[in-house]
C-alpha cells in the first residue's frame, strides 16, 4: 500500500482503476496534507497554470492569445488578489490549520513530482503554494465556473443596446426581467473596455436531486449529483477522492478542484450534498458619469477611492500597464479623466465575502444533518448556487446560497443602471431569512436543474435561469415511481426525453400544416416516450434543435447584421444566456412579443435551413467528440494516448443528460456532466463515474480512463457502498 510521509506518521492510500485515491489518515489535518500531496503529484501542471490565470498572468506564459487576454483583463479588473491577507486573518484557527496542512503536503508532493516538462517549455517555475493562493484560486474558479455567465449576459445587453438593437429583441431576451430598461441612457455609455471583458463561457448547468426516506426502497434518503461543465478535457477539471480519519471515525468523499483543500460536492458519513448553478444575479454593473477623474453621485462629484496600476508581462511582446479606478461599488471600465459614462463592475460578496464561502465549503466536511447544512449555506456570499442535501436521518432539502443586492425600484439587475442619481454605492443584500429553500417537501423529492425559484416572501433572486426542461423532466420521472433505488436515480440522470421539443412542436406543428416532414417531427416530439428506436430519436432531436437554433438566428437577423448574429450564436453562448425568456416567446406565451404570423414567417425559413444543416452533418446527435489533453488540444493521433478517438456522447442540449458541442473563440468544447455520483445515506459509500482519471500525466494513474463507463452508465465504488452497482448496462 503506497504511503505519504507525514511528521506525525505515515498516511496510507490506495487507488482504484481511475487512479482515484482512498486515503487513510489519523485526523482531518493529516487528510488535508494528503490531499495537497496527491494534488501536486497528479495535477501540478493544471494547478500551476490555473494559479497563473488566477493572478491574471496567462499572457506571460502563452503570449497575446485572445482568450488569455480576456482572462487576464477580467481577473485584473475584478482584482482577485484584493485583500487576501484580510480574508485569511478572518478565517478561524481550525480552517487556517487545514489550509496550512494542505500547503505543506502540496510542497512535498511537488518536490517528489519535480518540474514537469511542459512547465519547463513554458518557462514556469513552480512556487511554494500558500494559503493566500487557495483564496485567490477559489475566487477564480468560482467566477469561471459560475459568475462569468452572469457577467456575460449583462455585458451583452449593454453591447446590443449600444449597437442599436431594437426594444423588441431586448424584450424577448429579458422577458419579465426587463424592468425599467433605459435604452437612451445605455446608448451613451462608452464601452471602450467592454470587449476586453466578455468571457464567452456558459456550457450548461448541472443536475442534483434527492429522495426522502419515505420514497426510497431502502428506507433511507438518496442523492444524485452531477456538475455540468466542460467535459472533454484530459485531465478532467475535477479531482475525485475518498478520505477516512481514524481519530473521529468519519469519512469525506466526492469531487473537488485541484488546488483547493476541500470538496465541491460529495458526502461525509452523515450528510451528502451537491450543487447546481442558480444563476444568482450577483454580478452587476452601474453606469458612472465621470469627469476630471471623478464620478457623479446625487449631484456631488466624488473622488475614486483607488487608482490601481497593473503591470502585465506578455510573452514575445512589450509589457503593458493597465490602469483601473475603483469606488465603493466596484471597478470602473474606462478612464474617468475622459468625460463620459462608463460601466462600473461589481461581483457582490467577492471582496468581503470570500471567507463566508470558505466557511460554507469547509464546514460541510463536519456537517451532521440537512438542517445544519442549510444553515451553513446561508453564510455563502460569492457563489449563487442551489445546494441539494440528504442526510442519514432520511431528510432532504434545498437552499440557495450566495448574496444578491437589494436594488432600487424598477432595476432588476439584468442590465446596467445609471448611478449618478444614487447617494450611496453601498447596497444592502436581500435577507437570507427569505432565501429560496425547501425542507422535507410533502412529495418526498427535490430536484434542482438551474431553475428559477423566488424567495419565501416573493423576492426575485434569479433573473436569467436556464429553461426548466431538465427540471421538469426529472421531477416527472421521480414523481411517477413510489419507491426509488440508486439505479432509478441513475436512469433519471441518463434520460434523453426532450421536453423542449414537446413544448415547442405542440405550438409549431400547426403553423406549417402542409409540410409532412415537419408534421412527422411534431408527432415524434409528442410521442417520445418510450424510446423505441434510439437512432431515430436522436436524429429527430438533432433536427428539432437545428430548427430551434435557426429560429433564434432568424430573430437576431431581423434586428442585427449577419456578422453580429453569427458571433452571438457561435462565439459567446448567447442562446444559453437568454433561452429561458426566448422560449416563452417561441411558445407563443408572450403574444405581445411574438405573434403566430411573425413566428410562422421565421419558422418557414428556419425549417429549410435546419434541414440543410442536418443533411450536411452540421447538426448531429449523438455528438461525436474526442477527449483532448489540456496542452495538446487534440492535435495528436489517438494511438499516442494523449488524445482519444471520437466517442458518441449520450444526451442532448435540453435533456437530463445535457450534452452539447460548442465553440469558445473557435475552439470546440464539449459541455456535459463532468461526473455522476449517487448515494444511499444508509451506508458509508457512494457510486460514481467520470470521464478521465486522477493523473494529468500520460502514463500516470487513471489518465484517460473511465470514458466508456461514463458514456454507458457504469459506476465505480466510493468507499464501501452496499449492494450492486446501479449500472445501466
């Protein structure tokens, strides 16, 4: 059995077929030491590159590439390095000891690993990994995984208004979140910096669902969790592990981010939890009126509180200096000495609330119940997530974590608002006492899939959720069965019934009655279950989503030029940001925005284009995708082992197994479930699968393994689960 040398004694561990470690430690500090050691051994390149990115230094090693510049600009504007020492000092002694132990283990693992060749080629020298790096890394990964899509949506509204987009398009984009949108004011905004801050991410959302003891065949609560994110990368973005501590007889297992000493989702011996993106609206912009280096507030010109210079090294080019101005609200995106109106960007809770989020995630390690876990999550500030929980006593619950500002009347937060009429830039937060939540609902099941829920008092916490198709379908599956098993939860996760298609084709089919192929598509959409012919089902699903895509394209072409419409649909995941509200119009549920006559006109064109797309192979399901190394990016033949052959990926864009191939600045990306983890709380263990193993090294433990298990629905044990694996094949 391999061992890790620790000052207080050896730490033993084993690995499974994917290289996922199971650690046997004396206590939680030893366990954190082992996690740091293994992260350094298995993911040193990934962590070092992410650390450079979190510091805004990607161009220093990669050169002036478009994505590197975008990331560096955004990281330095939001200033992820701000007040790290203050946040560190605010942590309690136990959490500080946990971080320090992780960093000590990381140092030993990094020494044993040595300097990887790729870091030598990039000129990166591994540095001591410190607790402040952990805090900065947490901010960065939280932004890239969750916050960036909220930032992108608001920035796109500002960009489109500035380019003269008609109000009809904005109304369809924002739906009932349009509020008192002031187009004339927004058209005056100087957006000279904005194009450098549009991070075009957004690959989907996540599923999490729980079953209470009363609805479980075992008589105990069940939980299924999966994060939907970029999936086609080797090594995976996440790292799985299991750890047992002899001193307290507890265990801790699940999925985490390399470089962070805690898990992002999983379970201990008493409670399990998983997250979905709530799309909590906690990244906002105000428009500041500036002149002579000052900003206007309630008739008074005020000085900015900070002028910050960022020296940016660029590989192969001259060093640049970026200057940012800050006021009590956030970071100005422009030069206040040049008279004009500029966006001012704020991530609610990032600077002062990071410690609250760290409290949340570290205290889940020792959580004992759903109620305790819900109380812990009330303290979250930065990340707008749904947390779904289940415990040993059979309870289930869901709660939204993350702060949302209480905004002036008429402003929903989905677009920038003028600030010069405000006397203060310090906004209160919506009360955590009324945060959206549910505990042991009468129906005995809880589902989260990036849905919109309002606060207990009716307050709005979410403006741009993802469409409710996965949420509704998973709820439908769980409702129809009296008693659930782990296998039935796995079946729900792998389901491919498309509620988007059935909703839309019920409305669309009567609009083109003369086209038999279109009517056949409509019959398929309404008769999907049971799936009798999977190949035909996927063919029709691909055709439907081609129609949906081309319909959105026609809407954009009616308001924008062809180049802009193509950019929005193919470069910045525009559809994902606003599909929830667009689909209300497409289903003719908002006749004041879109009537049957205009929809029919657009639909005829979209249908012809979609048929061509499918015939030419530009829209196919299942999507075929090869998993690629983060460095080689699919450039090597599969027989070398760095990159894989193409696989047929299950699912589709709006089914529970949400999968889609998208492009990020012309680079193809696969979005989908990055893992599946299912657990019965009656015993100490879980089942999981994930595409890709523990190591980033070609010959390291588990590299490139687990893809077929993930595709086919076969599960590996975490810890000591009882019974048979919930395999689907």
